C-alpha cells in the first residue's frame, strides 16, 4: 500500500522521460530521437522503437528508414507524418493534438499506422 504521507512528487522529471523509463521497465527498448527544429523530426536512418524527445509537430521518415515504430506525443500544432518528404495519410487512430496523449506511428512496407497507447 502507498503511504500517502510520504508521496514522491513528480516535479523532477518530465512526461517523456517518465514514459521512456516505464517502457524500459516493461521490457520495450526505445531510443530517443531529437527534433531538427522545435517539433520537427526528420529521420534519416535507423529502425526499431524510437521515442520522440519532445512533442511532434511533424515527422518525416526518410528514404533510408524502411521500418520503425515512433512513440510520440502530438504538439498542439501537430501537422502529421510524411515519407521521404511526401505527406502521408496514416491509417488507424485519429490523433488528438492535445500535447499529452501517447501514440505510436508504425512504418511498415511504405505505410504508416497510428495507434493510441494506453487508455
């Protein structure tokens, strides 16, 4: 049982770091990816599980990225995804640009599928 008189506050970490830690504890290995400018991500290589290190405005899967899963929180000004510079229309869940909900974007065989992670 949690001792409510001795709660550890969450003011020493941010939501994305906390989510990355929880994924690692659950056995999902992730690597952080950085934006090239605020909210703008351009993946030029790599694969596997990735975690966007800030809310995503837009993300481009470059031509050398053939398969990847990107976990992300959409920015309030979320625009979407592209593949090699061409706007993509992902299938799956509709993204709510609320700045807090975690989603995954899975690139496979030239198509992107979005899924809401959690509840």
